[in-house]
C-alpha cells in the first residue's frame, strides 16, 4: 500500500480500521525525509526517536479509545516559532539558537490530546519576517516542485514538508499571508482562520494583532479536520475567542448554485503574471459553470493595504522583539564593554538583515514626531480597509483573488529587492489587517510546472458560514468542492 498517496484523514481512517498501524504512517514520513530532506531542507529539528515512541503509545491509546480524533495517529510538522516543551524553538534566528521552552503552546497540547504525532520543527523566515524562507539563519528551504525556486514564506518549511510527503499535515503561522502564499507556491492547501479562533499562546510573536496559527494539508478536508483539533477558547490568551461553530469538517453537498462571488478589479491589474491570471480566470469559469454568480467590483483601498500592513506589522515587531536583549534567554554577545554595549552587540550579531530592517522601520514609525504621521495614520487606514471589506460582504458571500501575483521566484531573486518582496503580499495582507479567514487552494501550474494558488476570503467566522447555515455550504466544504472541480484534489 502506498501510504504517501493517502490524505491525513484517509491514513487516520485506515489506522482506526487497523488496516495499517500508526508506526507504518510514521515510517512512511521518515522514509520520505531520508529521501528528500537533504535537497528540500524543510526541517530544523526532527524528533525521530520520540516519534517512534509516541507512535506505540498512540497505537495503544486508539485501541483503548483514549484517542478518538479523526486525525489520531497522523504525523504532523510544526513551524519553529511554536513552542514545544523541552525542544529548541529558534524562530530560525541565531538570537534564539539555544532557547528551549519550558512549556507547550496551546496548539501543541491540543495535538497531543488528539493523538497526533509531532515529527519535528520546520524551517521558516527568521521571526516569520519574509516571503521566501531565505532569511532563516539555518539555511534556505527549497521548493519540492523545483529546488531552484523558493517555497514561499514565512511558513515555507511547513508547506514544503507537506508537498514533499515529509509530513501529512503541518502547522504554520500567518501574519500577512505566511500560510497562504507558501501553500500556493508549493501546491498544497493552507488556511488562515478568523483571528482569535486558534490560541496564540506559545506562538512567538511577530505582530500580535495580526499573527494567527493555521493548518496546512494536502486538501481542504485535512485542513478543516486539523482546524477542529487546534481551535477553541484558551483562557490564558486574551485574544482567544469563544466560538460554538468549530465543526469545520462537517459534510455539505448542497452545491453553490446562486452564491455570489466578488472579485476586486484592482487585484487583476498591473503586476499580475499572465499565466496566474489565466489560471484564475479559468477558476471563475468553473464557478459560473457550477451555477455561482461571479461579479467584479472595485476595492478602492487596495493601494493602501501594503503600506498600512508593513507600518503596523513593523511597529509591533519592534516592540515584541525588544525582549531579545541577551539578558534573560537566547544568544548573548561574547565580548562587550558595558550593559548597553552588550544589548547593542547581541542584537547586531543575533538578528538577521531583514529582521533588523523591520525593527528599524517599526521604531521609526513609533518614534516621537512620527507616530501620528505614520503609525496612527496606518491604524486609521486599517479601519477604512475593514469598512470596505464589510461593505463587500454585504453584497458577496465570498471574495476571490489569486493568492500571489506570480509563481515561486528563483532562489536569491527576492532578497535583491525587498520592496518587490513586500509588494508580493498585495493579495494576502488585508485579510490579517481585518482578522478575516482565507484559504489558498491549488488551481493550476505555470509553464515551468510551478503551482498557482487561488485565494478564497470569507467574512469573520465564515469558516462555517454561520450567518446563513440553511442556504449556503460551509467554507471548507465550498473550497473542497471548487478544488475537486478544478482537478487539484
């Protein structure tokens, strides 16, 4: 039996029926890691010995009905900015090279209670700041479809692991598209939930008002099942929401006849790769052929999304990263003259170029004399963007766009021009500014064989479309249906 051909849910079902063992699933992942990891470099740390021990424990737990989750026994990878007790959590940064957290993130406890098996920690852009997984202090990750190209970022390691068969599922974090963009580049499915649906406790912060942990899988059904595992209120996270509608994987085959899809015209203008646009327009034809209504409308705040996002994200980053000073934990410079020199040398040596760039930008926009002109204005712009999305959702059930303007660039290209890298987030950052859910699904490939992603954006809590449950299919089922019709599942 080719276990690599199975989805996470299919593997779990076979384990439950005792057609395969938990150990078989774990072995299949490590076989792929042995074959491909030297080329892909998806992982920073691999828990091989612990995974095999855990597999035996879970096997018994399933037999004793201790673990009855739909994903019990499934191996999963975790992005290296999510704390796992007694294991290094580096954020792919030198400054946290020796940090070992004394506690689990809330999502890790939920994975363990569901009987899932953590394979290891995946590579990422340093402190999640980047779109290519090239800013990692521990080497680049390569796209499994073409190793000369990037996997996207910042959750590039997690997406590459799933795409390469080195994990059935993975957790990533999304601050401005860091789950969705690498999912598009690697040809997998990635979901950014409504802000607050998944606890951020134990996620090392980049920008606290924007960060959200989410699932990455082979298809939407796997992502929905994993979101059910990790979602839920956490009393130790002040941004965690109490939601009753977290049954994301329920079946729904009612179709989408009469649903209204909105496409911002500005998202299809200058800068969009013609092949990406062609694949996206073909997806729209599929939708209309299914009986949906697709309309184009104007999103006038589009040009302000990137500036507002990078001002707010950098401001929060400069504040959050202030704690890494060489005093309490992490890297400390070997030579220094006094306390202030120790701070300076530690941060100079410990942080990479992109992280320093964003800290400097954030410190500048928060500084006296510039706070009102930049940061406060960005917050007001964020509010205007949210108002425009609210207006759009009064007219449309779901908004559609390409996930990224282009397919995965070659290694080294993006770092030559940071501004071009920032502009590559044009279709994804507004979702985080507004706290919305969005999913990226594969919708074709370019002439180089590199995957193209389609982004579906919902209103807050729209993962289940709880506003109109009698009329519309739920969000994961909708994207699963579209994905099947596009032939990408």
